[in-house]
């Protein structure tokens, strides 16, 4: 009776918890709530191919699990001692059974390996890119270098999140927009363009991860990893990620923000930033960064024009 009473209490508690789950699911942000239970489809072709491969393998595993546990449960129930079943202690080897349970898994593995290999080859194919950016991780932020355009700047946690995260700051973090997921200078890229990333580290191992792009690459000091993404032409917007490698005490405070804009707005932003960088270099000042276009200020098909507001100065280097 005591066991039944405890099980009943546990079932009641589980039911109450299940009723509160919908309130936890915040549908205003696609990366929250129930959306965290699975990989996102993303806004790039490669991210969708990764998602489709993931779901294919997942359902294969579900079917295997159902078959294996179904046979196991059926055998336990059907051939139990209470029904008069007697164990056969003389059966020690059956060639036919061993061949079957070896050949079938091999066939399943080959069937899964073929599509997986195709996706892996596509992930590593950085050829025919239209823009190359060198990404350097440091404690704790990112440096973006547009190699062919002569633009370089740093990206750190924005000031509002940095102030709120301090001990005894007295700031309610729920009032800070995109707390710990906003930066002072986002990475700006054009949509419908294959962007090639050269990823490395300046001090320890970091990892550049944006789930909506299907990109996660380690930034290793002294080594360059390659990755790429191509944002859909009809998907301009702001996409957020984080460092996915435990890189030090402030590891949780180096988010990644990518602002995908139209090609015309990107060209305008690039020209303005390059011109301001030349002026700053001539004056011996820190490199400024022009404010990128905000796609939320315009319809989804077009992005707002680049802001002409006075840019904030980027940090002169990494700090501990």
C-alpha cells in the first residue's frame, strides 16, 4: 500500500508539472520553449539538409528501438516461468541466427552512411564562395576580418548585458533585451551569398556556433578551420549564437550575432565602414564600425538603409 501511495503521489506531481509546461514555452522567440527540444531547420540550405539527415537517422533509431524492445517484451511475457516455460540450456550456438543479426545491422549502417557522407562532403565544400571572413575568437569576444574588403573590427557582449551580469548590479535581467545574446558590433553579411569563414583562436579553444546556419566550428590557436553558410534570399534578419567551447570563466559572455541584410545594404555598409576605417587610421584612432542595417525596421523583403549615426569605437584588443 505504501508503494502504491507513493506512486500515486508521483503521478499526481508529474501531471501537475505537465500542465505547467505550456506556460514555459515562449513562442515569441523561436529558440525557446518547445523549439529547444529539437534542431532548428535553419535559414540556409545546408542547415535544412543537416536537419533532414538528423530526422531520418532519428526515425531509423525509433523503428529499431520499437522492434528490439517489442521482441524483448513479447519474449519475456510469452516465455515466462509462470506459464510453464522451461529454459533450453543446451542451445549454445546457431549459425543462421548469428548471420542474420550480423548482416541486418551492417545493411542498416550502410544505408545510413551514404546520405550522411553526402551531407558531410557538402558541409566541408567551401569552394565558389562570394565572401571570405576570418573569424578569431579571444577571451571573451570575436574579431571579424573581411579579407578582401579591408574591414576589421571586434565584437563583444553589449554594454547593457555586461552591466546586468555583474554581481549585485541590481538590474533585473528580464528587462534587458536579448540578455547575454546581444553584442556591440554584429557580423554583417549579405543574403543569397555563400560566405566562407576562416575560424581560428587567439588564446584558447573557442567554438563559433550559430544553429540557424548549421555551423559549429572550433576556433583553435595556430590552426584554421573552414566553414560556410548561405542565408536564404528571403530570410534577412538577425541570428544569434554562442561560443560552444568552455573557454574560461567568462565563457558564457561571448555571444555571436549575425545581421543578414540585402546585397545593396551590405555594399553600402561596407563602403561606409571602409571609409570610416581609413579616416580613423589617418587620425591614429581606434577603428570605428558603422551601424549595420536593421532588418526589423523594414519589410522582410528589404532591409532598412544603413544608419549614419556616429559609430562606437571597437576595443583595441582582447583583455582578460
